[in-house]
C-alpha cells in the first residue's frame, strides 16, 4: 500500500509537470505571437494554480526541480523522494513539450528553425540579454517564486489561497522576464523545449539549472533562518 502511494505521488509530479509544460509552452509556440507575454504568463500561472489544487494534496505539487530542492534543503522532502521527484519532473517536461511538438507539426508552415519557446541568452534571448543578465534574472525570479511557495508553508497562511497566490506570482514573473530569458524558473520547462529544439538550447540549459539551484539554496536558507518557519542552528 505504501509503495502504491509513493508511485502515485511520483506519477502526479510527472503528470503535473507535463500539463504545465504542455499548456505554457503550448501557448508560446502555438499562440505566442497573438497573446504576448501576458497571455503566456496567464497560461503558465492559471495552469499552475489549477494543478496546485488538483495534485497538491497528493504530491505537494512541486512540478519544478527548484521547488523540490528547496523542500529538500529545508527538510520537508527526503533525499530519495527528491531524486525521484526531479527525475519524473524532467521526464514530464519532455513529454509535455513533445505533445506540443506533435500538434505544431500539424501545420505545414511550422519549423523548428523559428524556435520552440526555448530559454536562452545572447542572440537566443528575446531581447538580446547577456548570459550574466539572464542568469541574474533567473536567480531572482526563481527566488521570488520560491519565496511565494515558502510563504504558503506558514501555518498562518490563509487556507485555500496557495494556488491563487503562487499562480499569480508566476504570471508576474513572466511579465518581467519573458523579454530577458523567455522565462524559465523551472528547468523541467526549459529541458522540454530544449529537448525538442536541440542544438544551442541544450548547450545553454546549464545556465538555467545553475541559477535555479542557487535560488533554491538561497531561499531554503532564508526559510530556515529568517522567515520564522524553522529555527536557524546556533
């Protein structure tokens, strides 16, 4: 019975990440030119909001390796669970992106040469931002997202509002960072697009992984030492 529950949590993370990437990347690839950054942000944010209410009770709805790392470093997730969560999240990101690819190829004019909503820097940044600027904005925006998640862990946080708050924060993050990095804040989302597009997108993936891992460590330290949810060791 315990094994069944464990596997259901892992499947929830796989499914949730896949849906998030399918809806978010799908909005960018299939409708990005008409809906813009706000529309893409709403697609990601509203989907995340739904998923928090849908699978939050099952797996915690991490659906983001940075969230899982933060939960591990704050002692809320065991090492084995963290490893498997990240594996299924990455797999879910690829699966979600592949669904978008299958739909996109149904249009004769579609070509990967025009991009697949991948995250990048320099000439691959939507507005030509440098690697250092992209890394900084990804660190900061991921930190903001994780701080929102951390806030919902406070026992005084209003019950039932976690999905709304975190989802709206993700919308705001897109409004700030789409021109800079095409907005990742989730390496599973980045891997999904990069896996389909290949080439430079895979080569630049490390920037997003490093920035987001650093953000997870940073917010975990804040969570434990300053935010009042746990005591910092003396």
